[in-house]
């Protein structure tokens, strides 16, 4: 049985990615250098392109980070009596 064809990897220009994310092109290039977006220099002359799938992964990572931060803030805002009950008084 022949292998199923793999979907073609789609690449976007830095300007397209910057517009999608609402940031500057320099920030997209920095995300590539940090390894948070997958990019490659393609074409002649070579220009940076970002793998489309990595954008969705980056956004999911950002959403998860925001969720965790919100939970952390919520946990820090909780008082001990709310978590453990009222204090026990000895000798009353």
C-alpha cells in the first residue's frame, strides 16, 4: 500500500506573520532566532519565511502561558483561611 501523501509545508513571509500577530517584523525575526517560530531562508535572493504550522503552535503556547499565569495570580490572591479554614484557637 503506498504511503499517504504528506501535506505540503506552507511558508509565509515575515510581513505576513507580523500582520497576523500584530507585531513588528523585527519581533518575528527575534522569535525565529529564539526558536519559538520555525523559519528558514528560502528563495533567491534568500529571504526569511516562517512555517505556517509553527504560528499555530506559538499561539497555543502563548495561550497556555497566559492560562498558567492567571491560575498563579488566582492562587496567590487566595487567603489561607479560604484554603485551610479558620484558625484553630487553643484554650478558648
